C-alpha cells in the first residue's frame, strides 16, 4: 500500500500487463475505471482518477502496459474483487472510453456493477466477430482468443454515449445493446471518437459524469447545442469530414458558417486538420474536393480545374495546406476515372497494336513524368475507324494525376487519320504529366504514337 496525493492506494490485482489499484475516499459509491487505448503504463494516473477523487468517490482503477483490451483479467479474479472489495458499496459505477469502455461493459456482470458509463465502446476487435472493425487489426493479432460475449443478458444498466456519424462505432453499439436488460443510448452527433474529448473541450464532461453517477437529470439537447456552437477541435472537424463524403453543397454551407465564426488562422488550421485526416484514411478524392470548395469561391464542385485556376488557388492557400496537396495528388492517382485505359511509364510511347475502347470513352496514356518549369511538346498520332464529321475528339494534357488541365484541344473526327502537335509552357514544376484522349461512344479511336518532348527549361 502506498499514499499519493493524500489518498491510500492499494494494489488489488497485479498481472503481467494489467494492474488494479483501489483508492479509498470514505464514500459509499465506488467508480471502477479502465484506461483507454494508448493511455499505457502503471505509473500513470488511472482514467479520470483525479476528478473522481475530487468529487469524493472511492475509485478502483485498472491500468495496462499494452493495448490488450484487458484480456488478462480472469473471471475468478474479478469475482474475488467483487466479493472482497465491491460488495459493500451502495453504488458500483463503471466508467471508460473506447477500449476502457469495452472493458467496463464486458466485465460489469462479474463485478456486479450498478451502472456503466461507456463512451464509444467496442463490442469486440475480433475480425471474425466484427469484420467491420479495421482500426486495431494489429492489436487483434496479438489477442487470438478474444473474449466472446455470453448469451445471458447483463443486469447492469448501460449508458452508452457515442457519435452516430462514426459509423464503425455505431455498429458496435447496435451489437452491444443486445446484451443488456436496460440501457440508454445517447447520441452526440459529430463528437467523434471518443466523444469524451469533445465534451471535455466545451467544459461539459465533468457535469455529465457527475450527473450520471449521482442520478441527476441531463438536458442532452443543451449538450448537443453546446458542442455545435463551441467545439472547434472535434465537432467542426468531424462535421466537415463527414459532409465532404456525402454532400458537397452541404459542405460549402458548413464552411461558410465556420469561415464566419473563426478568423483566417483558425479557419485554415481547421481545414489543415480535416485534410490530414482525409489523407490518413486515403480519401484523396474527398481531400481534393475539400481543397477546391474551400479556396475557390466560385467553385462549381467539379473534380478538375484549369491550370490557371490551380495556380490562382495555390496563391491563396496557406503553406501548411499547400504542402498537403502533393500527398493528395499522389494518392489520387490510383483513383483516376476511366473504364478502359492504358498507362505507360515511358517518356515516349509508341503503340504498334490497335489500342482502343470499343465503346469510345477515355484513352489514358503516360508518361507520368515530373517536368520542371519548361516548354515542352506533345505529339499524338491516331485514327478513327470511320469519319464522324459531327463528333468531336478531345485531347487533354493533364498533371498531378489528372487533376490539373495544362492544355486541351478539340477537333472534329472528320478525317480518319490525325496528327496533333501541342505546345505547352509550364511556369513551375508539375508531376504526373499524362495525355488523355476522349472520344464519343460512336467514335472508335486508336492511337499509334504518343510522344512528349522537352523543348527548353525555363530558368528563373
């Protein structure tokens, strides 16, 4: 037993990766907490330990050295803790978020808890049980015998608080409620994972936890309004992130709201954070659309912009956002649209065989090279199977994985054979130069030669 901050701390469980410490405070209510994912180490305070002691509750904190979802705890050990420590308390409240919320809910029946307050819990991270859970695949490999939920219903009352727009969390919640006789599910839209962080940001977390423990009423509508109006780090980031995936028009309206609410520095920092998150989750198309919507006030929500427009937009954005564009363009390359296309890595490509889309459409050719500020020439030689005087063929020279149009020409498919020479001047360096030939469905097109020649380098 040791003493810290004036309170006696007693070790009641000690395993290889998990320990349990009891801190008494002369209360008839005890709160059992489990540290969340990433909050590792035996020398750290337990989850919410200082707040709960300040509120005059006894506390039993479980801490872990690894992100192991507390799988080291055994039912016989929990039964001993319940009979020898917890049984005497009038109220036994479990509390945790994410990994800690899972443990508080799962072990609540053996600990005979009165209530569990669970923020964004998991049902399981076992891929066989929850195939939709991809976030902790590495940890799941370390835990091959992950506990399965029993068939009987738990007597503990579960209070589950989560973001309904965090779709993976929502799936976990829908599975969890099937195991409790009584429960309350509280949705806090766009509070993110875990929702506890958004509540802490707006200063409502202590009120919510204290009220739940003391059986006091909470006006959840007021809580949601507070999050909507005051949460910069979580609500603002999450609502932009979700909207860009579903409705670009709604995104623009949301951005207009935040632009009026924050100064330029905070607004740009907000966009920077959303872009980082989109890139981390490999949502490159959405990242590019957000970039355009944010910095092009006349945006028509198109996916492709002109060379001149791109330069104009880059002149308006902060350096932190500008640096992200390289990652967005690079990631977008794998998502370039086109039903039938050929990619080649050479700087000069000669095609001897017939290459074409029998239904017309997009023919996409490399070389995907990076060019400095320069003058260069593109030569495209091809043919159409039958002349179509009223149909047009488009040759588009693009950069940055098809997102920037360097130059575009249009001509009638009046002659069966065509030779096109296109001169382009780059004012600065661009990567992933490519040639796109667009033909109508009725025009069967073949390309016999595509060349890119560097004429001169522009020295500034």
